[in-house]
């Protein structure tokens, strides 16, 4: 899908929906009269989790497990998720990370809905318009609830795939529960999937932790998608690691060697191969694949040279008071948290944003409801496949230029996905005038 989310692709599900200026009215996409194609009930509970390795932690579950059930839909299908909060005392919600849902379905407590109290429920309905790898998570006291287990995978398969191109298509959710070792799909250590030698496998890595991580593989692979958007003609990679920012996804495709392959992240791995295969464990490669020049260039689908809005977004740190508490807080353009003015756009605007970080730490920045394309880093223009993101690591000293189309009216959070940082001031909003 070149050009990414909502920029010129077919939108089968909105056919016949009322439009303004050619844009489907997103609120009507989840028409209550339309029956759901995929319907899931999720019951959230606060409970003690025992990981398969025996480690235990007081956390949260969805339908009795963490991660919650994997939700799979086909592009164009209407997904309906009924959330019931049984015992999460602070209340909870579900946010569809990376899915450009209508604003009312975004699941952000205090912004798009109230937190669902214990005994309450809330139903989310949205059309899965873009194929790709996503995840869902609580967005109420997120830094505690996500870490504690209120999350799961969401995969949207392409509408037209007559035959699945991959013999095996699996998600690898990376997660660290408070005080435990890192897990992959809730398992510490190693997860195994059987796949015949020679078969093509897709591994959808999602980083649900609050800090950026990396992944690598024991066999040559292609990085075929980032944050749910396919890369254009991505080449084969060997001996490089791939960055997976907090909240981000990286989809690897590889052909299974006779002895199987191991896809690794620090502390965990996923083995694909014939039963009993034991591919080598490798140390993380020293060099990283750079998405800035990976894959073949293709049109962006927007004119970033002549934007309707041009914003600066400078991340810093300063001492002050936030919610009455003294501390050293993260800032955006010199202000923190609720004092940061919202970025105001009009529907249809091409928005360019220059994000600079002089705060001393990396920040995985996440914009809700939109995907942005990376134009440049530190003045070096992107020269590979259009690199669309919903979550982007901005390292200390780095400057990124990104662009997106304001095509999803609403009030949208824009925050650091090192979730404690969002509480510590690193959050603002994108609003439509
Ligand atoms: Cu993945 Cu505002 O969150
Ligand atoms: Cu941060």
C-alpha cells in the first residue's frame, strides 16, 4: 500500500456513505445499522497474573488472559468490541493504537470518552480501513494499565488476498510486566511456531513496552511494514537489527531455512521452523537498518513542500510545577502537559511538523488517528520507501521533519509512548478548527 493510510487507497466499506467534498463522513462509517463482521467481547479484570515461567505479578487481564485475545479482521470489515470492566478500580478504556478510527472510537479517557467504571461497559465500532499490524491497549492511567497487561494484538488482513502469501503469519507482542523478565506473547524466553523449510513466514513484531527496542533474525529477512504500512520494494537484509519504537510495529518476512529461523529481541525469541528445529541464538547486530533509505522511493501522495500548516515541536525539560507537584518535567515548546497549546488544523490540510529533541532522552512520539510520513532526519531527506509512522523515536539531539494529511476530524492525543513521560508533561493534542 504505497501512500499509506487514507491517502488515495480504495475504501470499500464507505461506498455509498454520505460525503462532504469527497471525504467520507467518518462518524457514519460505523453506522449502528450495519452489522459487525467481527464481534469480540472483552472483560477487563484486575487480578494476579502468573506467567508461564512462574513469575507472578498483580496486573490486569482481558477475558482472563494477558495479552488479551488477538483480534483479526479483513480490510473493510466492521469491527465491534464490547468492553466490560469487571474490576479495574480506576476505570478503563480501549485505544486502537495505529488504527485511524473515527475520533469517538479512539478510547482515550478524558478526551473521547469517560473511563468505563467497574461494572460499566463501552462498545467500540470501526471499519478496519487499512490492512496492517496494530495493537489495542487501555488508555486510562495508561502507564500502569498497559504495563500491567491490558493490551492485545489487532491484525487487519488485506481485503483482496485470495490466497495468503504467507504459510505462517504470526504476531510477536513484546512486553515486560512490572518486576518480571521480558515476555513474547506472554511467555518468557522462547515461543515456537512450526513452519516447513522453504515456506514464507510473516512475523508482526509489536513493542508494547514503554521504551524503544530492537529485533533481529538468524536468517535473511525483509522488513515489509512499519506501523501497519507496507514498505515499497523492501530489499533483503542480513546482519542488521531493526528498531521497534515503543508502541511501534515492525513486520519481518523470511523464508524458513532447513534448520528454522529465530527472530529475536532482547530477552525473548520466536522460533519458526520444522518441529524440533533449534536455530542459533545470536547477539544483537551492531548495525541498524535505517528506514530513511530502505526500500525503493514511491510517491508520497501529498505535497509536503507546500504545506497548509507548518509546526515546530521542540521537546525539552525544565523544572516547574505540574498538577501542583514540583519536578523536572518534559516540555513541548517550553510548556508542559495541559499548558501546551493544541496544534490546530483544518480538514484537508497538509501538515508539516519539525520535531526536535533537546531533552537528553529519546522519546517515542505517537500521534493518534493519523499516519505521518518521515521527510527528513537531521536535514538528510528520506530517500527510500515512504516511511509512514504512527510512533517515531526522536533521539536526543535529533530533528525529524514529518508530514501528514489532516483527514480525520476530532481531538487527537499526541504524546510520548514512554507512557510515564506523557504523565510527566510530554503530551499535547491535535484539534480540528
Ligand atoms: Cu498507544 Cu495514546 O497510545
Ligand atoms: Cu518520552
